[in-house]
C-alpha cells in the first residue's frame, strides 16, 4: 500500500458564520467544530485571521482520525461599522493544506451618548 501514511481531512459543521446584528465595539466569538474524517492524525500548524480584529484559537496537539476538535474565533467589531467579512486561514497537513473559514456581521454604530 503506497498510501500507508494516510491522509488527514477536515470535516467542519459549517465553513461560514454570520454573527448577525452587533454594535460597534462588541467582541463576539464562535466555535467552529470539526472532525478528522481522514485516516491519519491531523496537525494544525497555524490559523491566521485576515486582520488583527479576527483572532483564532486552535488545538496545538494532533487530532486522531475520527476525533473532533474546535477552532474558536474571536471578532472585535470596534471601528468595523457596516458588513465586515473576515477570513481565518487554517494551515494543516490535510489535503488541501489550507482551509478557509469565513465570518461576517452587521455592525451598527454605537448609539450616541445621552
């Protein structure tokens, strides 16, 4: 068997999350759940937000085949009034080696102080 080493594979519940209506300055979080549906340990080497406002946390240990894991994404809406769309790029030993998760929100301006 040439492919004895196997191939890890991400299987996410969802690849996109909409935080809906939030207010400028809110910090919101979403947890993307996944399963390694491949036949080799899945190793995430990096997860990077498309800007400093989008911060992912990911497992630092290999995820065995059939095991699940999660990537928590925090988004700070400060100064992002409108409909920001951000990406988190996950680099791993899966095929393909990059996976992109998308988040978006509808950010309303802060109400004026009374």
